[in-house]
């Protein structure tokens, strides 16, 4: 029978990796306005879905929302450092309207070298033309759009799949 050497770290001893779920401007209003576009569930409901998905995939969850571009950029930079240190599996980013405007977010993601899934609750490509361009997509590992808030657990599952592939 194979017995691993006792000084080698065993899976249960290894620290869980974290997933950062980062939400941008106005997403604090989820469920409170525009239910026809974004549904009736709130950001707290999104957080609960993410908690469940992280539990399934044995990740710790860091869930944040900010209306401020600089705060989002600081979080991306922090995530890059955490991933480089082996503590973070990746980021799920719903950058809200900054998706369509922020070269600064693009540069931050690229500079941080972080594994990132771009997420949108709505199908941005079926909406106004100004939502079709994303500054995030070229520096994202993948893009999830149009699955409502159920897209969040799908994006976390995608990060789990990437971690297994690595
Ligand atoms: O579909 C998405 O998740 C978006 O990222 C949401 C952004 C929008 O600018 C993007 O084009 C697509 C808007 C977030 C604002 O969310 C609200 C929620 C409820 C009420 C008002 C805004």
C-alpha cells in the first residue's frame, strides 16, 4: 500500500484558494430597480449563490461591490498579488458600465496578470450598441453574459475547471 511521506503537505492541510467576485457601479441597486432587465434578486442573493458555488468547489469567497473605478482597480491589483502568491484562484468581474468605458480597468487587469472571468447579468450583445464594446474582454480569460445571476456560479465553476487544468 502506498503511504505518502508524513512531511509532505496533504490536500486537507493546504489552504483553500480564494475567488474574488467583484461588482462595479450601481450593482448595489440590483433587485431594487429595472427588474425587467436585471431581475428581482438582490446583490445579497448573488452573494449567497457565490457562497454556495465556492463551497462546492472548495474555494473561499471574497465578495465586493464598489461604485468607484479606483477602488475596483486597487482590488484587481491586490488580486494579482494574491494569485502570484498562490492564494487566489481568480476573479469574477462584473464591471457594470465601466466595462464599456474603462481603459484603466483594462490596464489594471493586464498588469496584474490575474485570471479573470468577465460577467454580465444581461446579454449585453442583445442590447444597445454602446454595450457591445468591452475594455475588459481582451484581457479576460472568458466572458459570461445573459444568464442572469446564475452566471455567477457558472463563472466560479469555470475558474474551478481552470484550476484543475493547470
Ligand atoms: O448586465 C450586466 O451585468 C451589466 O454589467 C450591468 C451594468 C450595465 O451597464 C452593463 O452594460 C451590463 C449596469 C449595472 C447597473 O445595475 C443596475 C441594477 C438595478 C438597477 C439599476 C442598475
